[in-house]
């Protein structure tokens, strides 16, 4: 009898161990299997010429899909295991419903009834216009001084409201400054920035080629746009080509980006911020912060 009990416990132990090993394997696959994406887009001068799409897959293609834009229409398809979804499914169902309902044939009685209703609506509309005519005349006869008083009253109300908001912000300025300049909050902010930078490096695309040619009617606007893009150029410059045109109005380009995202990178960044005492303290302070 004891031998049988030990055998049953041994089998149960192997089953539990197998379940735990299976769960661990699933966890490792979710964390380390890359979410692969590919983005392609192109356009020339007009919004109608824009076209592009995004393809992605994850978990050995158990989850996959694509989103495309062309001719002003957005189409999408997604597959989860064997189940498929798409933007065209609803359109097909709607078309089937219309076919099933069939066309309605109007009888002579319905036509006569519709004519009578239309004549009544015309008569009621004329009566309404006659009633509204004196009201409109009364509105037009309002004096210019009354309108000016109303306009001046709105200006004074808006000015008082702006002044009240400025006084409120001045009172709250010291409290906000003290919250930001706190040592713990400052350290937490630096830690969050550090983790975000590390995460962005890990999520950086493996392949990319971006070409953009742009120009506006005002050359100054073209220069401002180039200066704005130059702020992010150091981090994306190795796969980005910018061609400003200061003489012609033009906007065209092509984009190709392929990369992958692993859940382990996101989890690592979240855990690093979670174990930081300053980040936890700042989080609780933000939840209790009131102006």
C-alpha cells in the first residue's frame, strides 16, 4: 500500500515539474521572442499619392497582421493562431444584409400619401416663414449701443478671467518649484531618463532607409523645418537623407524601417525603475500631490 502511495506521489511530482517547466518555457518565449515589424511608405507632393503599410508578427507567427494605406483607404488584416480578422469582413456582412433585405417596390397608395404630406409640409413652411419675419425684423432693429455693451462686457469678463488665472498660477508656482527641485524627485527623473534612453537603444531598428525632400513657398519656413529636423538628426542621421529645396515647393520621400522589439527589454527597464527608491517615492508623491 505504501509503495502505491509513493508511486502516485512520484507521478504527481513529475506532472507538477512538467507543468512548471512548460510555464517557464512559455515565459521565456514571450520575453525573448522578438516582435518583428516592417514599415514602408512613400509619397509625392499630394496626400492622395501617399501609400504605405506596416507588417508584423510575433510568437512564431501565431500573431501576425498588416495595416496598409493607399488611395485614401486604410485596410487591415490580423491573424491570431487560426482566427483571422480584417477590415473587409464587416463590409462583406453589410453587403450580404442589403442583398438579403431586397428592394422595396412603392405602391400607388404610398405615392399619393407622400404627395399629400409634401403639400402639407410646404404650407406649414410658408406659415413658419410668415411668423419668423417679424421676429427677424425685431432682431435687426436692436440698437448698436446694446451690441457694443454686450461686446465690451465679454471683453471685460475674459480679461478678468485671465487675471484670475495668472494670480492662481503665481500662488501655485512656489509649490510646483519646490516639488520639482526636491532631491529625491530630481534623482528619480534622471533615473527615468536613463532607462528610457537605454530602452530606445535596444528598440533601435536593425535596418532603415529614410529619404525626404521638402520645400515650401517661403524659404524661411523651409529653413525652420530643417533646423527642427536637425535636432533629431544626430540620433537617426546614419540612415536618414534630408534634401531641402529653398526654391521650389515640393514634398516627397520614401521610408523603409525594419526592426524588432523584445519584451525582456521593456520588463528590464520597468524593474530597474521599480527597485529604485527615489522613483517609488516620487510616484507616491505625485499621486498625493494637489495644487
